[in-house]
């Protein structure tokens, strides 16, 4: 018995000594150790001694001075466009979502537990994705962090990124934030870790997409089932900012496309790919609509308001009418033309 007790004491002492000599990753010094190039001339990767890394934008100073990151830039409040009303936005906004194959990354894979729309008497302006506390959260697009702090309004730890395509993405209820305001980030970079901070009943990511502070259903742009973008160029309609304008119903009502592989699997068309006249007609109509929409978007012309501009003067200059300009931009003849604002002319 004594020999058994002595053996237990010896093992306990060895275990304690081993624990004292073990160095956790979090205890390692956070010092730069090396740099690596990327496929972009102004972006490098800095490696640290604690096995972490971050992106270094060598042109950060010049980027910070661009209008995108200098105008309406607020690092202390979640809303930065308070002087721009919903009605002042044009009826349709053309968003060039990505221009590179690696310009998008799914923020978090997981089950959707709550969608955009009304939640009782409150608006739920984003989508909730279930996760485990500590799961990494990724930036959806390239951009610059505008807000990174604990939000008392219910978001908890919140990161807001303004992207190069003009959108802003919100990442709420994080257990820890991995970036600070002013940081430039790339799509796919880990900007924080999932949690349940703020007004939350369990670990999940609250994800929003906004334009000029106006939220719209993220599922209009991102397929959260496949984790892929729906469009490379997205026509954001002002009507989408209505909390009742949900993508799920809209896509079900508007999507008249045919999945060729699915039809073949269901034995609705032969294996040689021969299509019925009805299916061919539907595909042709869809392609024609897409071409017409693309042509309309390319034909659109805009004018940036300068001192002295008037609606009548712009109508005469561009060979159109005041009523057409008002209709395209959702304004009236009495609307004040703010310097710097863009008006669609045709």
C-alpha cells in the first residue's frame, strides 16, 4: 500500500512539473518573424512568433484618404450615413460585387436559425447562423474596418467592415474581435470569433449587409446554403430596404430558371440534352431579360452635382426632362441638390 501511495505521489509531482514547463500558444510572444508576398503588389503577409499572421497593406495611407474611406467615416457609432435619407437614394443602385475570383469568402458555415424580416414587433435586419463559441468568422469581402468595439445596443462585440464595393457588413455577438477600426482586411481574413455577447440567447453569428446604413436581406446577394454569391454585379433596388422585402419569397416568385442537370436526373429530358420547346423558350426568355437588364445598366448615365446645378439645367444639358430625372432618382422638383451627390440622368 505504501509503495502504491509513493507511486501516486511521484506521478503527481511529474505531472505538475510537466504543466509548469508547458507553454500555451497564448503565452508565446507576439512578435513579427517574417513576411511573405501575395498576388497583389500592395499586400504582404506578416508572420508572428505565436503562429498568427495578418495582412499588411503597404498603400494603406493613400487608401485611407480616398472618398470611400474618408467620407461618412465614423469609428464610434454604428451608423455613419445619418445625413442620407432612404428617399434620397436612387431607385436602383448598381453594385459591382467582386472583380476577382478570390474577392468573396463565406463569413461562416452553419445552420440558419433566423432570417431577415420581422421578429415580433422588432425588425431583424440580418441573418443568424448557429455556431460554437470560438469558431472563426471571416470577412466577406476586401475592405477596411470602420467599427470594432462592444456595442451596448444588443450586438455585443461587433465588427463593421466597409467594402470596396460600397457595402458594409456587420458581424455581431462575437466572443472576441480580431481587428481594430482602421485595419484593412482581405476577403477570408479571420476578423473575430463567434460567441453570444450582447442580446443573444446562444452562440450564433448575426450577419448584416447594408448600403448607406440601410439594411437589406443578405440572402438576396449570398446563397447561404451553398456559400456562394448569387451575382457578380448586383442591382440593389431601393424597395429591398423594406423589412418586408425578403429574398426567400422574392427569389421563389421571380426565379423561372431551369436546372438542366436536375431535369435530366428527374428523367424529364433525355440524356443527350435534348430540350422541349417549352424549356427552350423559357431559357431564351430568361437570357433575353438578362441581356436587356445588362444593357440598361451599361446605358445608365450619372451626373455628380456641382455648385450652381439645377434640375432644369441638367435636363437641358443631357437632352432629357426634369420629370424623367425625378422619376429615375425618386425625387421631386423641390428636392435640394446637395453638392457631391450623384443623380442618374438616363
